[in-house]
DNA sequence: ATGATTGTTTGACGAGTATCCAACGATCCG
DNA sequence: CGGATCGTTGGATACTCGTCAAACAATCAT
């Protein structure tokens, strides 16, 4: 099932509907150093372009990062808006907070603590 | 580094010290259906024997479950006390709550919601 | 149009992992 | 002692996954 609420606004990459987000898939998606680093970027708020520089992920090939972003999107963690050549990624904070209350806040605190 | 606080009491299987518990390893350990099911058992409180019946994991070989329990222990999620032939597993709730405040609570709520 | 930019897709490869099975070690019980 | 119980370990196998490289598609700029 695909989320339909954003129809007619912009173009978005496919993502699971809110009610289809599964905890085990979210945890699996975040149980990787690269994707957890991406999460910490997204947690800072706003939209993030796929072009990443100086965030400690320069050693990775662009296709590798594209793969990781797809995993996060498929798990329901992020939403990706398509604007021309660019993709802007943001956290699905409202959806995640509604489905797993306190999870993102705990992860944010945990990431800061380390 | 190994946690030394429990010396002289009982025999425990090796586990990482509290300050060595890493968020990404915890998330990776829990990003698996079997281990997340185990977590939900441990979250109910008390110690749980390794003998599991009627909890929806009967289809797995005992060595497979032993492997999953080892992963949880190595990630710092659980502690295992050895008493004779038996092993009693419990959550390291205090350690995890101290290191990642709110994480276990959010996971518990998330598991109940599903 | 031509070329540069941005990101995805596909294939390949090595590393990791989930599972079962068999064997083992340790422990408890007659 | 001898057998049963509880759990771990090692090997084998199939599958998943992280990474890179090359090709591709779409868009923007000149």
C-alpha cells in the first residue's frame, strides 16, 4: 500500500504507508553505521539534499549512499521529494512519532550521548 | 573490556561493560524478528530461562536460539546468569536506560502497539 | 545540441548471517 | 556409574547485505 496524502503537490519516491511501518524493519534499517549517521543528519531537521559533503561519509561511492537512502525510505524512516535533478530527504517524524512514540527522541538523545 | 561489578556473586556469561554498549549494535541486534520477539519476552520482566515453549519460536532449533541470545548478549542488551545446567536471561534495563534513556520504553510501547 | 550535474539501477564480489545438524560439555538424577 | 537434561560449539549451506564500478536516465546550463 502506498501513502496517498501528498498527491498533487510534488513528486515523491514511493514509500510505505504510515500504518505499514514495521518496528523490526525500522530497527534493521538503523542498525548500520552509515544509516545511523544519516539519521543523525536528518534529525537535525529540515530537508537534506542527497549531496553529502563533509559529514564523514565521503569515503562511500554515490551508489552506496543511494542504496542506504533507499533502505531508510523502504523502512518508512524517510520521505524523499523529487525536484528536478535533486532529491530532498526528510525524516517522517510525525508518522514515526505517532506509530512509535518516543523512539526518535530516544535515538536522538542516544546519538548525542555517544 | 568486561564488566566487573558482579564478581563473586554468581557466574555470568561474558558481556560488554556498560560504557561499551553501542547504539548501532543494539539496533542491529534488535533488527531481527526472532531477537525482537525475545526482547518482548524479556521486557515482561524477571529472568527468563533459555527453555522457550509456546512463545512462537518453537520452529527454531535450540542452537539457533542460542545463537540469537549470544547476539543480544554481545550487544549489551541482555545479561545471562549461569546456574547449574540452566541459563537465566534478563534485560540490562538499568544499564540501557542509563545509556539510552527512553529507548526501552519506546520499544516496549512500539511492540505493544503492533 | 552538447556537455555537465544528480541520482538510480544493475551486476559482481566478498563478508556477514540465519539456520540446521551433529557432537560435545556440564550438570542433575536414579 | 549411567542416562537424561540443558545449553554451547563447530561445520555446512543458503541467503542477505555492504560496497564498488559502470551504465543509464533525467535535468540543467551553455
